[in-house]
C-alpha cells in the first residue's frame, strides 16, 4: 500500500505542472515550492518546524527557502496551487481513467482509511488532516494518499528516533542497502561531504556499516527492525478497512501508480521503488 499510494502522492514532486502552479503564486524555484508546499498545512511554517518534521534535510537547504516563501505567497495560495497541480499531473498521467467510477471508488476507500488514522504524535499528518477535503474524486484520492503517507512518515521518524538514527544517518542506511546511491541522496537532501563522512564514521563505529559503506549484518538487522516498526505503526488504516477492501484499493490504484511511475526517476531520493 505504501509503494502504490506513495507513487500517487509523488506526482506532486516530479511533475512540471507543480512548478508552474507554484511560480504562478510567486514561489521561486523547486525547493521553495517543495518546502512551502509540504509545510503550508502548518501555516507560515518556520525552518525549525520543517527541520523537525521533515527530519532528513540539511538546515541550509531549508533556510534558503523558508521563511522567504511566505513573503511571496500565503499558505492558502500555496496549498491551492499544490492541490491544483497534483490534480493536473494525475489527469495527464492516468488519462481517461480520471473520470472513471474506479477513481471514485478508490477515493472513497482511501478517504475512509485516512479518516480512521489517529493524529496523536503525528504532526505532519495532523496538519494535513485539518485541511478541507476536496470534493472531486481524483483530488480527493490524492489528498487521502497524502494523509496516509504523512501518517506513515511520522511513524517512521518515531521509529528512527527510538533506534537513535538521525535523518542523515537514515540516508546512509538506505544507501548501504545498495538501493540508492550516495550521489542521488546527498545532493537531493543538501548534506555536505564532511557531514556525510562523519555520519558514516558514527555508523561504522556502531558496527552498522562496513568500510565500503554497505550494511553489516547488524546494520541490516537494525534497518529491518526500523522498517517493521514503521509498518506496524502504519497498519491502523488497513486494519480498519480489512483485508478485502485493502486489496481492492491496491488493485484499483496499481495501474495508475504504474503510469505515474513513468515520470519518476529510479533510483530516487525518496527510496521509492517502481510499483512493478
């Protein structure tokens, strides 16, 4: 469910329509759009709020975008641009299916799943859950996917913290699996070489990375434990829907996720595998 709904949500990060929508309300450049777009549910979010809740970006990258973004556009305008851009991008990707009964069915299932989530300890989820629900099925499906991914992401941060893994160190553990490259992740998250290398030394000292930056047995065990905890903390909405309806939602969104995936680079800094 994460792989498929995350892909639906991720249209907002890789589609050119989003840059156009953000530029139209006054935002400048990709990162200003990204940080303002994802944090606007908090209002005029400070860099500190973003660093705390997004968890894995270097401070300088965030501070280049915020709080300047709010001098160009209000949070309300940014949220509107984000939702409109997501809808346009999804319509382009999935074509005629955008108006299908299947999209309406998927939107209802995903909405029910998202509404069942508890906000306690989930700051990004709670902020987005307080936003108005779109009325039309396609943007409603995207909004539900967004809530579910932020709910899962908040749980993932809790799992990382409980295992004493920083946001930067989480990147190195992912690179250590061989599923992503240092170049891709380091550039996209703004970490200087000295910070990256210091994190590698810390993880090696803990016996989690080997000399080549790959996971040791202990590193694999830790990462699997973190992922299992993340999945456990994200299980609530799917337990609410039940196995049959969860499987139905998965079947419905699978072909649309594959179409959206054609516009996403692999590997990517989100660690998102191709839905196939």
